[in-house]
C-alpha cells in the first residue's frame, strides 16, 4: 500500500531539482496517465514515499537570492 502523505515540492528550476533529488536517492516514477502539459514530475524517495516536483519559476513565494527567507 502506498503511503497516505503526498508532498508537492515547488521548484524554480525543475530539471536541476530532479537531478539533485535523484543524486540523493529519489527516482522518477513513470505514470502513463500523466497529461502531456503537466507541470509536475512524480518521484519516490528511497523509503517509498511519493512526491511531485512542480515546475513553478513564477511562484510568488520565492525570496530574492539576496534576501534571506523571513527577512524584510
């Protein structure tokens, strides 16, 4: 049975984030029903927990690189 928790990770550079997570042991999960225009990739961590890496370079929550999160 799959875990009940599902995480969405927003990424301003989806390709780089998938590469980083893969290097940490996660893997991409192929899904035949994924829409062609989907902005997410399903991944699974080494313990079997699935999550999506969502391509969101335009997300308004990104802090400027020069400003730490919570500052300002």
